[in-house]
C-alpha cells in the first residue's frame, strides 16, 4: 500500500512525539480544550521559552493548531485524527514501572482510568462500557466493520441526538479508538462526540479535573437503564467494592 510517506518522513514525524515535554503537551490537550502556552508550560513544569520552542515545532509538524487572541496564544490538537493517534500510541506505551508516589497522584490516575475525555468523546472504563453496551443493544454492528444500525438511529433520536446533522460532518459516524488504559476500543467519531456532549447536557456526567469525567448519581441510574448495565459497573473507582457509591 502506498501512503506517500517514506522512511525519512515517517521518522521525522515520529520525532515530534519523541520528547517527554512534547508528548505531555499532546496528552494534556486530549481534554479537547484550547490551552494557552503558559498553561501548558506550567503543566509540564518547563520554562515558557522552552514550551514555546516545543509548541512551534508541534504546530509546524501538523499535530497542533494555534489561534491568537490578543496577547494570548491558544493551542489545541489539530483535529480528531491527532487525538486518536495520541490515544492509541499511549495505549501501546509501556506501563510505568514506578507506582504513583502520592495519594493525590493515585486518585487522579484512578479518576482518568474510570472516565475521561479523549478529545471530544468518552474514554476510560466508562467509554469502553458504552462501546460494548451499544454493540450488545444493536445500536452498533461490526459484522462488516463498525457501523451505526437503523436501530441505533432510532435509539439516538430517543436520546435527543438526531443523526442527520452528524452525517453532514466530515467525520465518520462511528469509529473504534483504542483506549489507553483499558487497551480495548471505546467509541469515537461524530456519534461518540455527540453522546459525550449529550450526557454532559443531561447532567448524567460532569467534568472533573483536567480530562476526568464523573458520573453523577442520577446519571448512574440513567446510564444503567439506558445502556442495560449493572449500576455497580458505573460506580466511581474510590467506592468500587467498598460500600455505597458516591459521585
């Protein structure tokens, strides 16, 4: 298969992520927001001048896009395809051998593994549960590659997510995205993004710190009923197996 790239070009592109600071910027931007250069520098613990050099390289390489408003330089991932690339590379990266050193770090890691955004769709345990439940309920079918079914169109409409506007976008309706923590697919594409937004609008989920997503008590019951899941599967990580769940 011809891709138009050669070994030198691929190596140069891969080198964009072959630096912990640049890779960290891309991981942070998986929350789907636009960050200022200063925010990214502080998150990575590097000087503003160092961050600026790295960001310029990532923008030039097509992984990031920038917008300027007044004195501020806002940075975001260039497109959903970049988000998929970063998430899938993270899923294939070795698991750190050193466990978190603080309770806060461990809690933040558990929250991200439970539910987070991958650019504009749900990832983590919640994202994989959603993906699998939609296959089980016949909303999705993968007999000829992952696809939205007629049943799925009706199901989405009942949830307040009309499909026709999604078809008008340039994105695929549904797509597998390999999950970084679960090492299994979660749902991406226009439908994945629409469901993430709809759950937030309904108050079933709320944003936590950074990329983290929390399921509210009402959302836990609603998602369990809507997706046909055991509510215990939707319990937050701190309470799984340790008594009543709390949001």
